[in-house]
């Protein structure tokens, strides 16, 4: 029988083993560090913006499978997005992993694979670390992000 949960697991395993957009972005005009002390996840986000658009984005660092997969999926979906679109996606993703309310998540695509962390509060921080870091970059914060 087709098991949707298994498919979601595969997405996470795949993006953890082969993270997309991994490595320093040489022509980034914004970088910010994020840290999740609860799990030990560390990442640096590199973003190249132009005309309020994310032209390119990458990350590096080290962390658990959930944090790496989330950053890989997030950077994939953010390329070419306007900053206000990126913020709307941030809000949607945050809702996906913290709320039981029904939500149209078609726009989030494969990020739906991370919905399961909702049941594990410690894992929510792993999944949301890169998102909070991106949100801070967009807000213009210069201080490193910590989930604590
Ligand atoms: Zn983690």
C-alpha cells in the first residue's frame, strides 16, 4: 500500500544526504548565522538580493537530518522569490509545523514532508532554525539567531 509518511521520510533522507544549495555563496550580499543549542544545529545562510528579490541563496554548516533537510528545501523554494513572498512562506511553514489547523500547503511543495515534526517540540526548532535565520535577514537583523 502506498504510504504517504514513507514518501515524506524519503524526502528528508534525500535532502539530508544530498543537500541542495550547500556551500558558501561567493557573491552574497547578506549572511547570517543561526544556532539551535538544544540539538547543536549550526548554519550560515548566504543570500544575494536585488530589487527586493532573492536572486540566489545557499547555506552551510552542520546539524541533524531535519535541520539540513529543512535548509535544503527552504533554499530551493526561495530562489527568485520577492522578499514579501518569502515572509509569507515563512508564516505558512511556521503554521505547518506548529498548528493543527487545516491549511492549504500546496504552495509549500515538498516542505510538507516536515509537517510531522509538529508532534516533537524539540524537532520544531531543528526544522525552523533556517527559517528564523532567513526571517531575521529579511528584517535586517545583524545579530546571530538562536532558537533559545
Ligand atoms: Zn536538530
